[in-house]
């Protein structure tokens, strides 16, 4: 089968379309013939070798998100049959540890992600445990089916399961444009929140406004904390949904109301931010970490996507052979929403 792989860590030039063996499935696994996949920033972290402790056997197939058709099922699989149309939950857990048994699969002691620790979805076929599949909602497109799982699962868990975002609360989403940020905007507006977004791009701020964002701040021209403080009547926002960290994290903590929550899922702007910790205890700020989501989180977001209550924003679509150009677009931060790959 054709697959987009890396043979070593490096820039986009290490991406190579090559022939790989079709994965052999175990008794409780399903082989999926992929129709669509989608990019995530994680693909770039894996490609450049920026994930501590990740030692991959190469060539390694990238890609976490995917949707397609069941091609083959293992001997003990009861739920699926050949020809079923499915979407993939890319977070693979052991099912046996104490975290899995209490339903918290994304803190599993041996949590793995397709394309990160395991062969991914930029390929004609991928194998996954049967419990990592849900039916492809019939009313959404194949592009939407591949675009929603990782980012909507991540954003749903961050906002709803972790930060307990309530209707009517005010949310700040720094760096609007990425997949998780746009998913968070969609979810927050759907449940009736007021949303502030930031970007360095007027075009992205405009697109976010058209999706319902209540205030857009160009962080290169304005002091985000000062604008938020004044716009919220000297109160601050209830929740910050941060996937960037870096030097701006301290500013985002300054944006919080007393008793506010900051939930983080990523460090695209830097992994070792400097923050003034006095503000955290004095203002009684809660900092919450979040990664991917549980099966329960996936069921919940899948249900909303199936009803088209929330849908992913598609930025662009590339054929499998052009993943290099697609990753370049992501690395240059040109995208607004999800970059989809057609297989
Ligand atoms: Zn586990």
C-alpha cells in the first residue's frame, strides 16, 4: 500500500510516499481502508523528532485522523463487518489499567496515538482496536469525517470535561486558526458562551468573527490582557483555552477573572513558559492539563457532529502524494481550520 512516511527526523523534505506492507491485524483489531485523513500539529512534532522519549522504528507512517471503510476484521470482532463506514478515535489505550477501567482512557498508563507511537493514517490502510471506531455519520462528508476526531475530541475534553465551561461564561482562545482553537470556538458558541480570540492575522480574526467570535484581538498591535480587562468591565474571562503556551502564557493568565480556569493541551509557541506564579494563588486560578479524550468524550462529540450541531471548519484538501505541501501550509501557520488529505 502507498503511505506517507518519515525515514528520519527533519524538515518537510524527509516526507516520502513509499510502498509499505498492509498491516496484519490481531483478533480484536479492524483493518480500515482509508478514504480521508487530516493533518494535526502533532504530525509535525513527530516528523521533526520533538517528542521526548519517542523512539520510532522507521520508516514510520504519519497521520492521526482518518475515516474509511472496514476492509477486514479480526476473529473476535463482533461489532464491525467488512464494508461498514467508520471514523477513527486516534487515542489507543490498554483497556486494563486503573485509568482505563474508570473510563479515563487518555490518561491510560500506556496511551498511544495513531501516527505518533503507532503507524498512522496517511496510508491506504490502518489497523485499530475495534473500540476505537464509531460509525461515520451518514449526513457529513468524508472530509468532515476525517477532520473532526482529534481536534473536536481534544477541544471537547478541554472545555467541557476539564474546564467545565458553562453557557454564558466568557472564553479566551489565543491563536485562532489552528484545528483545536477553531473547534473550541465552534463548541463554545454552540453552548452559548461569549468568545474572545487572538491572532496576528486580520484575515483569521475576520473568519473567527464570521464563526461567531465576539471580539478579535491582534496580539501584535494590542496588549491582549489590557483589552480583555477593559472589554470585560475589569473582570476578566472565566476560561482560557490555550494550545500555544510560550511567552504569551503569562499574558493569558492575566486575562483570567479571579477564580478562573486555564486549560492547556499544547505548546506550539514554546514548552517552557515563564509565568508569575503569584497571580495563580492570589487570584485562585486553576490550571488544567488535557490530552485527547476518553471514549465517553468521543461518544459525546461524535453525537453532536452526527446531528451537525457542530462541524469542523475545512481549510483545504490535498491528495496523499502532496502531504509535503499540506504540512508546509500548516508549518507556516497559513491554515484556518483543518487540512484534509484524500487517499
Ligand atoms: Zn489503560
